[in-house]
C-alpha cells in the first residue's frame, strides 16, 4: 500500500491499515524506529484498555486484607538502626 506525503509532512494511513489496527478518527499512534531501519506504527492504547488484561488465580484480596498483611509484616521487621 502506498500513501503520499504532503508538503506539511502529513500522510493518510490507508484504510486497510486503519482497519487492521482498529484506528478511528481522533486515535493516536506511536512510531518506533527499529534497529534494522524499518518503522513500526502502533495504536496508543488508553490505560482503561488494559482492564481485565491480567487474570488472577485464587481468591480476591480486599484492601483490609492488604492492610492487615502490611501491619503483620511491619510488626515482624526489625527496627532500623540509627
């Protein structure tokens, strides 16, 4: 696929590429220059897109559980020397 560079340095990303990357108007992209000199273009994903990305095995831990574990760990830790 080809695209022409304008005098302002702009180009249109071909529709097939936009569709493949799931890009729509207003989306941002990031460019990476690879060691071999090639260029990679990737969509910038908002952090919310990562929601649910990592699956945890085992029971859910509450904030109270975390606070209790922190307190127990602090109680076992030696005091710092001065």
